[in-house]
């Protein structure tokens, strides 16, 4: 029976991945390398990319149908928290292209055969827990300011948010709290999933390496976070369709950022 390793990786006691200090210019280079991966054969990614706009629309439809207007924006913003795990297939495509292997989109599905899959699922569960926590916090914040009753209509909701002091309090506090969640995800997963695809180091080591990479490169990683935020905002126009382009570019770029932040295994 194969050893079921999740937290510590396949080789316990192995040396921790070495983190490199990089510049903002290298972050830009990683982004453009990701763009080059996407541009090389974009038809390969159509199938994969459809999941992002479709998922975004599904979130809005579900929340509207359930009369949960107050959490539409938290759902949209929180959806980005799951981006690192949803882009797993794109990391694999970039890894294969870098190695000179066939990089057609079918190989993105080979992530399921990775020996690090249990650890990948563990880190994915961590992100899902953060996503759920963010939604619960957003619901609590709204209820504390406006009470438990949902708005009667979309227009009433907009008037409530933009026409009252409580509404602007919700906007300011909600964005500050959301920013904190985004920082946590960025710091702890900036290289976690690409690292696990490259080396079966375990979930704890992957998260710890991401944290070390962030602490060693606070400004470049923050700059990367700004790029991600801008691209995701652009991707929501129109009606999330732009995510079909922005998400794969960011996914490929994340692989190249990992290569710049973590010293390759000898």
C-alpha cells in the first residue's frame, strides 16, 4: 500500500525548499511569461477557462435567486480566494511546456495523478475554509449594520448601501476585512500549489515556503497581488467573461513566479 502523506511530504526530513530574493522586474517578467504561455496555443485553454465565467455567473444567479443580495459582492470577491486551486491545471501546462513536453490542455487533467494530490487537496480545503469564513463574516457584518431582514429589492439594496451611513460603513469595513483575507491567501499560497506539483513536500512545507517567500520578498509579492487584483477586476467585465483570458494568464504566470521565488531542486 502506498504511503498516504499529506502534511509532511513523501520524503520526511528532506531539505526545505530554498527561497530566492527577487525584484519587481522579475515579477513583471513572470507575468509576461505567463502571457506567452497563454498566447502560444490559446485554443487549448478554452475548455478550462469556461469554468471561471460560468462559476462567477452561477454564484450571482444562486445568490439572487435565494434573495441573498447582501452577499453577492462577498461571493464575487471571495471567489478569487479559490483561484490558486482552480488554476492547478494551468500550472501543470506551464510546467510541461517549460520541460519541453507536450503541453496540450488534456495534460492539465493529469494533476489528478500527482503523488502530492492528498497535500494539494489539504491546501485546497484550507482555502475553502477561508472562503466560507469570509462569507460568514460578511453576512455577520451586514446583519450587524442592517438587521437580519434581507432587502426587498435590488434598487432598495443599492439605496441602502450607497445612501446611508451604515452602507458606507459596510463598504469600508467590508473591503478592509476582505483585504485581510486576500493578504492571508496571497502570503500562504503564492507558491504553494506550483511547489506541490513540482515536489511532493507536503502541505505544511508548501504553506511555510509560501510564507517565507512572502516575508523575503514583501514588495514584489505585494506587487504581484496588485497585478492579480487588477486582472481579476478587468476579468469581471463584461459579466465575468474576461476571466476566460485573465485567469489562465495569471495561472501560467504563477508557475513562472514560483520558478523565480524558489530555487530549483538539484
